[in-house]
């Protein structure tokens, strides 16, 4: 429990050093949790799209993992939607990859325009060339270091994720996505 709280606190503190708004949604309050679950007003836009849009606008988010009993937080910038799932990218030789494989439960945090987003869930490796290619096509600068066919490129998607939008003044908004049943 102490390790989880420390991990979450570090992720939130790091992200608050940055600087996104989230409009076009309706909300419904859950009386059991006092959280607001959001749905989109725009036709065809899903709640995972709102999470993606916020992360893209912020450009940098902080990913928290654990190594042994120590939290580890680092900046990331890659995020894509592919086949209805939220993906990130790293290299398999990096410490962050090894930490995710040892414990796939992670949290990321982003902040801009006075609002912040936390996404917690399990990251699942996708070794398919199509998933890697999609990510690299959207981040051409990474193609100098990574290839969809190499053994180092790693793309991971969120499973059983909870995204929480927050600010000083607005109601808490929660989006759940990445269920194994979807």
C-alpha cells in the first residue's frame, strides 16, 4: 500500500511541473463514488478518444512504474490509438520495459491548462508488426532508433484502465476503458 501511494504521489507531483482542457462532454455522477463519468457530446467520439486527445495536447506525460520497492517515473511522449486501444511505445532494452514486464500495473499523469489526467491500468505488450508500424508511422523521428521489424521496439496498450480528469474547481471525471471483454 505504501509503495502504491508513493508511486501515485510521485507521478502526480512530476506532472504538475508541466502545463490541457477537455471540452465537449456530458457527465453523470455516480452516487456511490462521487465521481463523474464522462461521455462525449460529439457523435462517434468515445471516451478513450478524450483521454488520447488530452495526452496529445499535453505532449508530455509521466509514466510511473516500480523497480523492486522503489517508484520510477520518467517523461514519455508517444501515445496512439490503434484498433480502439490506447498504446505507448518504448524499447525492450530500457529499464522501463523490464519494470513493466515484472509488474505491468502502471500509472501515467499529464498536466496542462490547469487540468490533469491520471491513467492507471495494466500495460500489455503487442509484438505485432502492424501495431509497431502504426506507432512509428505517427512518430517518424523514432524511425532513426526503432523499426517495426526489430527485436527492440515495444508497443504496449492499456488494459482495464481508469482515467481520471481533475482540476482545482471542476468535478472529478472518470473514464474506464480497455476491458478484456471489449
